[in-house]
């Protein structure tokens, strides 16, 4: 599959350039879980990868949740008695509480204070705060600025609307040659924050582009939607797809300086977990593999016990794991070119392993005679080569209880070599792949 | 449940005072597997905790065993030709072989010797020896004294009786609010030995008192009976109870200086084992957790393959694990106040965890919306608190394969916090507890 | 069983002497996968152990393979224009490519070169090369000699025949007292190579002799046949035996200086694997236990997924694991007396453990009263002895899920002690052995 090519240095560099361009263009938009910011973001991503857009009406049920009213905002500010905007949405879209209800009122500083949010411990950063499900208004500002607010009366304006509309998400589905499916999900709801999550959106787009350029075995669905309500909405509208899902990733927070990190699925030993573990251990010394915990991004939904999908998360920092998290300091300067490149290479190989992974079965008793099929040297007595070893390993483990990822782990041979050996054995009909979505070897060692 | 309060320092101190009083009063009595020594011991314990007494007739079958004849003893001595008692039961009740047959005879030292038991390697200690199932007579004495016995004729008297009577045990059952049951068993058959097992009896009594002061979820049975034949007799008369047993402890040897020790059940991974492991690892640095072995006290019976109950043993020294074991040197001076206090706190928390442990199930797909149920903050963007984390963990693991003890282990959160989170989720009907005695996660990793 | 006696030093020394004699006599013969070299080898081994010989016609199907034409050879040489034999089969039978097609022709050195095999990196050793399944002719020689070959014409003669005949193997079956069976397989196809595999043949013979001198529980089949096609042929003719096989070993390469090595079966946790692990860990510090890999000798066939038998390999070096491997340097000087002795002792104890291993079941509830059956001391109070401990362990684990090997591992007691305890409990009918070939505890922890 074509995602593999992103492992080449040149291709990865080109992909990094694309992601940086996308991120710069997307950065200024005021995104939220609904609204035009998301639509304009999907327009930008859609230039790299074809996106089928879904508009889901407010009030639509998604399991225990409902799609909320759509939020739109034109302007927001707090002005002092001289008319100076002391807090101004136009200066930074984090200044308004995301999903803030409208208000237009004059009030004292004392009345205003309960609606202000700032970080005493980071006085120069504007915090990112939201209130999707309780209607309230508010502003976020640098603590240093807050302390300078003089007593007096202020004009407070949030020119927003909360009214029935839609939740918007985009999906790029690339049809595979076998019935299995896989998902890459990234959240689109954060406003001007760079690492969280312009990096995830841009990388998902270049991955989708690469996968689409080849012929994957699995059907791959790259979904760009808001956090929590977005994944739940997608899940509720794709219940027929779920039984066919054999792997996938939630991607996000992929550009900062923290170590590349894979967070296991809840089951902990799915094919995705094992594939990611191979990739990180072999190619990314210093990368971390961490256990599932229910705090995080959309892996929370995909891995909830009601779905329990084989989906992990590729990230660098975890939620709350870096000082700039959810503040205005998470800007484009935080994103490192080499971090992006490493994240892309790792994501591409994990996607490739998930795609190529399969469970071959042999029905021969004893070793088959490879020589008569042209797969083994003519001359006996010397040690067979690497490819012959790979053939022997695939045959030895072709018992229906080992997929190629398990074979790579047990043999110590590289996945791609075993993949080629398996293909050669399929060619001469010595093994046959079990096409059904496989959960082989996925029982959790609790 | 009220056992938790024994973890408070003040309450534990008060409990230690009670145990010390009980032990002093019980110490002089000549106990055995049957007889009035046991009855008087139960009288003393009965002042702390209400005991239902059972009297099981001699000859009653208990699986492969029979309740033996009842033993009573009034006096026993060996007197020299001047009438001086050179071995005297009245000086120490260990001097007579426990369950000794009666004898009244004059004999030479040579004839006497085969009936004497002493410890050359501990010449100042009287050994504790028994002969419950082969009728014989005998005396135990300090080796130093034995060596001083002059040749000559001796008057040998054991004024005992072995005749049909009863085996006596006491039980305090505290009815729980759910169908599950648990046992605490301690052996009552040892005569004037302090650590083994006045400590077990006294601690079981204060535990029972504490559990009885609250409303446990499980029905708790505190059983005070002789070793081996006592537990077998109890098991044979309670076969209807056994399928409902979800946990329990054998307690004994809890006052010496050795490290607090938990001996796993035979299965090794029962809820009791996992609960004890949490308690010892979190609260008792330096405590030991050891594997089951079939040499020990009544855990031998509860864990035999025919029952295989989820019952471990809380102890300090193991059998034979301290120099004073089964000798007159195991007296009240061996028992340390701080050891008792630590043992009580550990036992109380293990009992509490066994009692509160349960397996919640969720049937929601995806994360439920906690905010609308008042269980989550209104404002998004900052890291949720400890209680919110506990809610997420309980929901994430509420798949019927994890009990609260497993959740505590996997999440690293404190059991009591998860218990509160689970209760909150039960309250709003997001999880439902599987009430059937659970063996979730108990498969042994052999 | 009588194999145990080989663990005595004197018996092991005598066995070493026998193996050395056998090896010296077998060394000069030109063996191959078929032909008279094998027949004469079996004649020699047959003097130590009775061998039933099978002659399987060329063309007989063995799963994916066919028995090839039989190869016989009288002479082979390359002579220069003066008639001097510059390569001479009579000097060393490795000089001819094993299974070489006949040729009689004069040619230039240039024409000869593609048919010559030598080792530039080991210029003084003749390599061992074979071509069983592609008809070709060739010679093997020291690289140093090859470099001295002058341009010119050479007379090239291989006086061999490839025509329908038979594949020959020998088998010594010793009938056991229970339905289970076990195999020891060793390959007989290597010509004048000492460690690989005169050591395997000789040691299998002395093992068979020892087992035959006693009354084993299992039926033991010692099979002496060629590599790959030999084991496949045996398997294809013994499909009725396979379901009864509970253990076994492939033996070979047992005399060199490398550490004693056990290579696990493919399943990795069979009774054979666990028995070998006990033996090596207890008696052979420094020995290695390695995982299965599909490159090796006949364990490749026994452990292929179509059979998946509980058979490991006892070896010292692995294939290709020593510098002299498959060259004329693997001669008798490479074989060390102390290595042979250690290999024999280990093999004998592993065979003995496989044979004595069984799964006892108890149906008693609680501990049975051992005293009334004469199995426990009369006097209580002191720590029971080692044999009493072994009785308690066997009873405690007699749940049908533990065989004696598992009991030895879990208890830390010696297998032979548990075997005696089990026999004593069988005697008094407290346990009953499950006679069916057992796969207890053999699930692989992947």
C-alpha cells in the first residue's frame, strides 16, 4: 500500500511541507464542535484529500448524547468606559469562551469577574475554555491583563448565536480489496491551537492522500470531526461498519517536542497495538508505549466497553502533558519539523502494517517441499537465506492463531519480509489467508 | 462497612488494648481440639462478640475424618521416688502430650524415656506435642531438665479421659445486604501459646465486633474452631454456604516481630488475593506476599482441591517460621503491640475490600454524558479531577470482566475512591452491579 | 524406568565408552538419505539395540514429498592430465556432492569450476553439500587445494547410480504399561561428520538400551532415519500412533564444546518442554533453553502445525552454530568425552521425567487423613518431613490441571520425590492417574 512510501525520507519531507502549509492556513480559524470554522477547515483539508461532508442536524441522538445547537460567532469583546477593547475576540479567538452564549450588557468589573477565566500560574497565556452543554457566557484572558483591569463599568458583548443547525464532519473512505475496515480519526474542534490539533488534521490528510494513492487491502476511513460528540455521532451512523473494523488510530498532538507515544487500545493486545509496538520498538528508539486510560481524546469513545474497538492513539504529548496545552502558547512555533516528520513516518508504517496484516493458514502436514516450487535453493548443506527463513516462519506459524504481526514479533524478522514471504506462499497456494476480520491473539493479558 | 474504622489510629489502639486483655485471660487455659479449655476460651471471646456455639458429637463424620473422643485432663505429673514432681502439668500445661491417654504407673527412667519429648537444640523450652489420632501417653519437658533426671523409679500419672463427647466451635455470623458470603477462620486448639494462636483469636474477635457494628454487603462468618478437624467439621456442616463464598481469611500468628505476610489462596488470583495484594502493597511497605503451599493452618482445608475456596491467610511468621514456634517460649512476651496494631489495620482493610468489592456493568455505548447527571464539571478544557477520573475508569472497565479490585490495580487509583465513584454511577443507574458471587479475573496464571 | 540409572556417574561413563566405540566404527561410512551407508550404520547400531528395519520404496508419497531414487556410489574423482587424483572420494567421502549424479567426462578446469564447492573463509576444510532433489553432479574440496588447480584438462568421474530403490530407517519400540507413547528421533543421513550426527545416533542407541532394560510407563520409539524425508516418511506411516504421543526428543549434535541446549517445541509449554526445563535448570547450570524456530533438524517436521507434537530437541550447538559445522573439520577430535557424558545424563533424566509424568486426580474433599493410612507421623506439633510435604503437594495439586512436572515446578520439590509420593497415594487409592495422553497446562503463553 502506498502509505509505505511516506517512510522514505524525501517523501516524508514533502509531506511535512504540505502539513506545515495546511496548518498555517487553518490556524486563524475559530473552530468549535459545530459551525463555520469547521466547514472552512474541511474546505482547506479537502484540497489535499477528497472529503465527503456530513451535516448532522442539532438534536440528533448519538447514544447518550444529542447533537447540540450550532454555534456561530461574529464578534466578542469587553470594552472599558473609554470604548477601548480590553478583551477582544478579533485579537485572538481563544478570548471568548468557546460556545459562549450571546450577551450585550454593561456591568461592573465585579459583575464581570465570575465570567473571566485566566491562569495565575501562566500569566502570559490565554486559556482555552469551553462550555458546550451548559449555556453560559465568558471570556478567557492573560492573567497579567486581568490584573490590570481597573474597577469601573465595562461593555460586554458576545455577538454569537446558538440555534438549531448542524454538526459537520468530513470523511475520506478508500475502498480496500478485502472486507476488513480501519479508521483514522482526528478532532477538528479546537480553535487557534497548533499542536492540538492542527498537527493531527494535517497528518491525517497526508496519510489519507498516501493511502488513496495505492490499493489498500482494508477499506480505510479517515474521519475529521469534533471531539467526543463527533466520534459518537460517527459511531451512531456507522453501526454496520463496526463489526468489520480490524484496526485504526486516533491521531493528534503530533508536532511538539515530547517523545513519540502510542497509547494502547483498551484491550491492550489488539493487532493495532501489536503493530504499533513493532514499529515503535524497531524504528523509533526513545518512543513510549503507554497503557490505555479513559482520559484522552476520541479513543475514549472507540474503546468504551460498548464498542471496544481495536483502535489506539498516536500522539506525542498526552492530554495536559505539556505546559502550553490548551492555551494560546500552543501556537505554530511549538510545532517542530522533525517531530512532524517522525510522526508521519511512524503513522504511515503503522497504517501499512495494519493494512497488510493477515492470518495465513496452511493445511499441509509437515513442511512442504519449497524447492519444487522454486522457493528454496537447490543445494543443501549451507544455512538458508533470510527470505527462506521467513518462508519457514510463515509456514510454521500458519496455524490460524498467528497473524503476520505476531509472526514478526515471535520470529524477530521484519514485518515487510514476512509479508513478502506470505505473498509468495499465497501465490503457490501453500497458505490461504483467513479474510474474516481477525481477533487472533487479542485476548488481554490482564 | 464498619471494619474500615479500625484503620484509624485511635480505633486500632483501642482494638489492640482489647486483644491484649483477651489474650492475657485466655493464655493459662489448657486448650485442645476438644474439651473444656475450648469452651472456656469461647466464653471469654463471647464477651466481645456474640458467638453461636456448636457441639458436634464424637464420631461425627467430616469427609475423610471423624470427630475424635473428647479429651479432658485434671492433672499429670512424673514424680521421683521422694514424691517430688519433676514434671508437672500444673506448672505448665505444655508438659503433658496434648490428648495424652491416661496412665498411672511406676516405672524406671528407661521405661519412661520413650514417652518424653524435649528439644536438644532449645534446651530451655518445653515443646508442644500432640497425638490426637493415635492413643498414647507422654510428657514434654525442657531438655535441660530431662538431662537431670536421675536413674531410678518414677511415678507416672496422667489423669485424663478420652471418651465420647463433643467438638466445640463458635461462630459469629453477620448478615449482609447481598447474597455473597465470606469467612474469617482462626484456630482455637493451641494451649498456652501466645502468638500461635491467641493473637488470631483476639484479632478475629475485634474484627467481628467491627464488622457487626456496620452493615456489610456480604454475610460474614467468623469461626473459632480447632485446627484441621474444626475447619473440616465446619465445612461438612455448611456445604450449602460454600457456593456463596466470595472471599475470606484464615488469621493467626499475628503478633510476632516477623513481617506482615499474606499467603495466597491455592488459586492465587482470587478477589481475596488481589485485595490483600493491594492493601499490603499500598499500606504496608515491607510486607510479604507468598504463594500458597499445602503446609500451614486451616487454609489447607479451605483451599484443598475439593473446595478450592477464595480464602488466603493473613499471618506474620509462617508455621515453623520463628524460633519459639510450638514451644513454651511462645508466650505473651513474644507479642508486640505494634505488630498487633499493624495486623489489625491490614486485616480490617482487606476485610473491607472483600466486602465492598463488586463487578459493575454498563450497557451504555460510548461514554455517557456525566455532566447532565451532575457528575462532571460544567467547564471544559482543563484536566478533570480525581473523582471524575475514577468515574471514567469505572465506566471504562464496567464490562463485566473487572471487579473494583481489578480496577484499582489497573488504574492505580485507591479502591475507596473507585468504590465511591461506582456508588455514584449506581445511583444514576449508569452501572448495575452483578450480584452473583463473582470469580471474575480469577483464572490462575500458572 | 531404567533410563534413570544413566544418571549414575559409573553408568554414564560406561555409556560414554559405548558411544565412542560406536562412533569410531560408524565414522568412515558414506551415509546419505538412502543407500547402503545407512544400512551398514544400522547394522552397527543394531548390535547395541534391537532395530526393526523399514525399507520404503522410491516414489512412496510422504505428505508433500516423495521418497527419491536410491543413491549408491562406488568411486568418484577428478584426475589431472598425469592421471593424479586431485580430488578423491576414497580420501574423504565429503569430496563428492552427496547424491551426485554420475558423470564420466574429460573437461577443462573452466568447465569443471561451476561444479566445485569450497569455502574461501575456511580454506582447509572440505564442505558438506547435498543435492537430493535436483539431479546434478559436483565435488567439494578444500579451498586451498582448489586454488592450486592448474588450467588444463581433467578427467571427471562420479561412479554413482540413482535408481529406484528404498529409503531405510530403523526403529526400536519398547512397549509401555500405559497407552501413551513417546519418540526419540535422530538423523542418520550425514556421512563422515562426527558431532553431526554420530553423537545423536550413538546416544539414542544407549538411551534405547537403558529404557529397554526397564519397564517404562510409555511406549518408547527410538527412530534412526534420514533428516526431513525420514521423519516425514515415519510420520506418514505412523498416523495411528500420533494421537498417543505425549512427549519426545530429537537428539543430535551432542558432543561438541557448546553449552547443553534444549530447543522448545513449537507450542513451547508442552510436558516435554517443562520436563526439560526442570532437568536443565536443576542439574545443568550453564545449559541454555531456547525457543522453537523452524530452522533445524527433524523437530521442524514433528512441530510443523499439521502435527504440532510435544517434541523438543536436545542438542549442544544449533545448526550452523559452530565453525566446523558441515565440514570435514567436524571429525572425531571435535567430540568431547565430558560433553557426551553430560548430554547422556540430561537426555536420560528428561526421558525418565517424560515417562514418569502423569496427572493424578483426587476426589476427596479436604485433606485426607494420611495418618490412618500409615503415610504420616503419629506425633503432631513438629514440622513434617520432606516426603510428607511431597504428599501434601501432590494432594493439593491433584485437581486434574497439574501433572507431576507442573507440581515439581510449583512446589520446588524434586520430581523423583513427587513421583514416589504420587505412587504412595495411588497405592492407598487417594489419587487416580488420568491415563489419557494429557495436554494439561500446555497452552502457550504467546
